[in-house]
C-alpha cells in the first residue's frame, strides 16, 4: 500500500505502472468523480499538495469514467450488472484494468466487477475515505449486498496496489471521518492496545485533518490488518478477529436499511460485543470502559437512536455469513489488544438470551 500526502498527483503514472499496457476505466461515485475532475482542472485545492496541480499524463482511455450514486444502496448485484454491461458496451475486455476511486462501497463494488469481468482483470484501488484506507481496500475482499444481508455475494480479488492520499480526507464531513475511525479503533482493540491509546491521544490532530497524524494512523492500521490477513488470506481462521463488532454491526445496518452508516454500526457493535463478552465471563468491565472511552473521544454513538427491535437484529445475525451451523458467532475480546480464547478459538457462539440482553444494553428494543 502506498500512503503519501499528495500522491494523487501521480495517479495516472501509477495506473500505468501497476496496470501496464492495459486500457483503464475509472470507476467512482458521482461525488468523488466530480471532486477528481475539479482536482485535475485545478479547482479543488483541498486535494493539492505543495501548490501543484495534477497534470494529466494519462494513457489512452484514462478519462473513461463510470460512476454510480454514492452510498450503500449502490452496492448491489444490479449495479454490478450495470457496470459490467457498460464496460462491455464500451469495448473493454481481458486486456483492461479498473481503477476504483472512492469509499468502501466503490472499492467493494468495483473490485467485484474486476474479479468477475472477463473472468478477472486487475485493479488499482484508490480509497478516498478513512474507512476505505484502513479497512475496505485492504485484504482483497470484494462483494455486494443482497436483500438477505450484507456482503453475501463476493470474491477474493487482491488489487495490484492500493494508493491512499490523506489529503483527500480534507473534503470528508466529520461524521464520515469518524466512521473510518471506528475501524481503526477496532484494529487497536483486536491486536494493539498501544495503537488504540495513540488514536485517542491524537484525537485533536486526527479530527483536524493533520496529514502527518492521518498518515501515521493509516499506516499502523493497515499494518495490523495486513499482518492478520497474511496469516489467513482466505478467512478460515485468525482473520475472524477482524470481524470484531461486525456481527452486530452488519445486523444494525441491515435492519436500519443502512440508515446507520457502517462505521457507526461498527462502534455500536464493538460496544455490544464487549458487553456480551463480559456477560459470558470472557472479559471484564475494563474492556467495555475502554470501548466507550474510545468511541466518545470521536463523538461516535454509544446507544442506538432510534432503537431497533432486538428480535429483528438477532434474525439478521442468523442470516449473516459468519453464522455457522445455526449458531451466531462473535469475534470476542478479553481485553484491549487481547482476543478471548486460544490461538485456534477465534470466534464464540452465544446464547440468544445473552445476545438480546447485550443489544438492549445499547438501546435495542
């Protein structure tokens, strides 16, 4: 992964380097595509570094842009089909490559298009949100949502490279930046208490979009996730740790109709699952306290508002891809930086009554 303030200035050259000899198509959402177009024209100073403006030394076809509406509702099989059809209609084939620029929705969706188009073409991922930089673009997972649940259709398709420019975070609303911080907090909680403490201690610099602090945050979060992924590329064991908070989070997203954004849902999931771990006597009160403190440091919610029915959330968990043999399973922690269980026990099944009690503790009905 390449992390550098101002690296977006070299994106056309990087596309030529990592997708050599390929006709490239840029896939983005409408908002990011407009920001990128303004950046190329010199009308988006927020993404510029050292007063320079990106010069378009692009290969033929670079200006081909395919956009989707922003938001989780674009991450569907229907949008996958529409993008695939548009690539075919434009004459793309096995010699093409895809540059995916945007948040996690775009990198997941465009990555899945790339994984399946012409039986697979390479991608260059350019995440422009903190959530995309520290999580969605890392690890090779791609996919779309279905009416039954989130990320239930997808493929493993590692990118040729990931390019992250912290300057693009300058145009994010504060609430969207906080969504990405939930995933970084998760990385500290599952693997490195020191990283968790560092994030909280540097809250002012991070929220102030300090490029140096953001680059350090991204690099350490990516190192944690990449290390776990390297030990379990196909998600058969230790990689389950990265699902901490996500069994509850995906249920909240699904039942709320994605009214609760992913990062906010992850934060609530981390708290609910810390409560669940305490109730199951796998963790003590300090874990729950640490999660609450970290969430509050960035204004992330610690209660559902409006509340959602606990029964509906449990039903959504049963349909989640992490469920196994009828059991709802959780990647639970014993303490910040320490998973619950031994090296071959990455997830824990929980009784429905304990799940419901933990959900009601964060405001579920």
